C-alpha cells in the first residue's frame, strides 16, 4: 500500500478572537498545519534547530503585550535579528487565516498537555539520527538515502525529496534528486514541474544557516525549464482553473504528487530516462466530462504523446485516455 509522506490540511474557520492565547481545541490539526506549511523546515516544537523552537517562541511572547502581533508580523513579513543572525523569509504561501491559527497555537504551546510527549518524540528522533531538516517527517530509525558533505547533499542509489526554497520557485518548492546526477523541482503552489538540472543535487548552506538568504543552491546546470503556466486545462485550452496541492506519496521509490484542479483529482508522476535523455510525465485523473488539454508551450516540438491530438501547442487528450496519459519531453544533449 502506498505510504503518504505528508498531507496539506485546511483547518476550519477561525472561531476565536484574533489574538487568542489558546488554540481553540484544534491543537492536533494545527500541528499538522505547522508541518504542512513548512515551519518544520527550520523549527522543532521543543528543540532549537535552524530557528528557535516553537516552545521558546511561546515562552518569549505568550505573556508579552502585543506578543501575538509580533509573531504574526514575523510570519507575514519575515524577520531577522530576533534570534541571532538567521533570516526568516515571509510565509507568503500560507493564508492569513492559517497564519493566525499558527500564531495562536505557537503561543499556547508552553501550556500544552502534549508538551512532554512532543519532547520525548523529538529526543528519540535526534538519537536515531532522523533527518528532519527540510523534508517530511521520517520514521525514527530511517537511514537517509543520501551523502552529505557539509551542507551539500548528494543523491545515492534512490531518489531523495526535500521541501526547501529554490531559485525561480514559490515558497512551496519541492526538490527531487534522482540517481545519476539528475534532479528536478516541483512547485506545490502552482502544482507543476518547474525545471530539471544535471550535475549535483543541492547546497543547503543558505537555507540551513540563513547566511546570505534562504535559497538552496543548485549543484549543477539547468537542462530544462517548463513553461510558466500550469500545463493542464479543463474544458478548453485557455481556461486556467484553481489548483490545490494535497501532498505527495512514494510509489516504487518515486514521488507521486497529489493535487486538485477544481473538483478533478490529479496524480502526477515525473521520471527521467537517462539513456534517451527524456523527461516522462504521467498523469492519472479522476473521471470528468470535461475535455482535458496539456499545454506544451513554445518548445512543443520537443514533446510527444500517444494519448491525444496536437492542436497547435495544446494536446487534446483522447477521451478514452483521460484517466491515464503520458507526456514525453526529448531533451537535447
């Protein structure tokens, strides 16, 4: 059975006062939100990491006049110098409502009945060398499929997945390193492939230390950049619909990205064929009466598919193949 790595959870409506000091009984849901929003990249709940622990934030600001507004301002606009020299980027990918929920939850942590269990959980994680720095929570005795030289991460014989800040991406980027020195970036805000690069994987110096910014450095050269728009269209080739990212899961060692386009569920797999130098994108869609288009962009001549008919730069997917179709992109060496 596929194992889900993380799931974006939309928390219900904010029912308390704007700067309430309690978390309205939604502590578990808000802990999931803390992970899904990327807070876990720099902050643990009880232990200091790249940034201060959530407990330290709670202890510092919970009983301070305007403490909640100070925390919320840091989330919205970023901050520097409050906890050393590290830089915290604006959390622009998180809605204002969810930023309020995170603020209230953070301030209530010092009085949480779950504090002891979280402390034990994080101490066990540290002792077992679990890697929690910028990717999804992993099991306690997990051995990371990567090699590290300082802040440089190298892939080994299986894919590695990191949620981090990448150049040319929104604040919800996902980096995937494949064996053989090929890597790609997926944007969880736009729900699309961004680009591929060849060489090494990533240098996390800036994102892990905050020195000079928070973007991770690509250790290689870009070999492909996808068009800036979302490639899937419903109804007609010009109609761009709202997308919502729901997380990813590992299928045969490769990430499968899960998202929705309006009411349409999408599973998106991205792989690379090194000998042929071909990018392979597989899409699995729920049933729909709408026409499905894949927009190829200016480099349409490098794309191919047996699952539809090209109409200019748009591939109209064959109705009988809408639930599972494949797009190939031939790269030039």
